[in-house]
C-alpha cells in the first residue's frame, strides 16, 4: 500500500484548519473544502494567523508561506477525488455527516482511501454503513488545538478493516508525529466519555450557585494541578460542542451524569458558545 501523501479535509473551522495545518507542516499535499468562498477565506485567515504565530516562535521548518503553499482551499468536493485520506471536520450533526459521507463515497476514486471522521461523539458505524466501503471508514479524532495536542483517537467500527486502522496509525504516528490510542466505537470514545461528565458537573456546580466560575476553575488548577479549569475548557471546546457530545452520550447510555444541564442549553440557545463567540462562562 502506497504511503499517504495526498490528504483532504472537509471543513476549515477551528478543527479543520488545525488538521489541515498539521498535515501541511508534515509536508503532505492538502486540499481543504469549505461550503462557500467566504468560509474558505475565513479558513485561510485562520491558517495564516496560526502559521505566522508558529513561525514567530521558531516552531516551523521553513516559513509559514512554505506551509500555506501546500494547502489548496476550494469549495468543490470533487477536488477530493484523488485523495488517499479524507478527514471530515464539519458541524457535529449526524444528518450532515451522513449526507457528506454518501457524497465522499461517490467522489473519492481510490477504493483503499480512508474516509475518516473527526467526530467527537457520533457512532462511526452510522457513517460507514451509508457508503459502499464501510471497511475503509473510521474515526480519526484530533484534539483542539490540533497543532499543539499530540493525542489522536483511532476509532474503527465493527466493519472497519484492521488494515485500515493500521494504515491510519502509520499516518498519524508517522508523518504527523502524533500519539494514537485505540477506542471502541462508543459515544464519546475514551477522552470525551471521561471528560464531558466532569465538565457537566462543573457547570451544574456553577448553575446551582455553589461557587463562582473563577473559583471552580482556580480550585481545579491550584488544587488538582489541572492546566485549565473545566469551565474555561468548556469555553475553549465550544459550548455547542459540549452540548452535542453530552446529548450523544446520553442518547447512547441514558446515564444522568451525561445529561446537559439547563444552563448549558440556554447558553447555546443564546449564542454564548465560548471563545469562538466572544462569550461563554467568561468574556473574550
């Protein structure tokens, strides 16, 4: 099987841009597809800002412009036809992802290409079975910020071929220089199945008036050596994403600890999504 050189990414939001960046920094040829020219322009600005920061800190081999030259930003999914790996990084919505995987199945020409989702919580099986090649579909779940955090969760479905998982591992741990862990195809995988109940517990504590957001976060940073408090972390993840993962976990396991607190739902309804909207539990 040929070594992976050509990578596609669908979506150039926070996660998609990070995935595109680490692939381009690894010397791979990257095509990123966005839904509109305006979204593509915003994605390019996001990439440029991140790469310029990395360059100023001496963390790039070459220049930011060198890395950007390996990334093509387009609005046509057909541009992914020759890719060896395509990573989906669109909105955390099952219907949208299912529709996308149907299209990718028709577009990506190589029958051995890996069709991967960066989903935090949606079962990989639901994405694989809508394609003609479920053996080539799996989760490759990166963590935010992608250029900084080394972990990637590898999530095969019951139908994913072992060779697909091993090829994904070689890609993630080889050129990308990440560390992979194996997860079963269960909502939340490993990290979010542990992390989200913890974050929801902090939200409930704040919601009940038990302690301020600042004191909850300071308590975990200073008292438990966490690098960041759970409410600041929720803002970084995005409260809409926290809510979506919580709902997926609750749907699968029906455990009360996975139920989204009312305050979280109201904040998402109000557009208070954390860092990306300028306000969540804190103002930015």
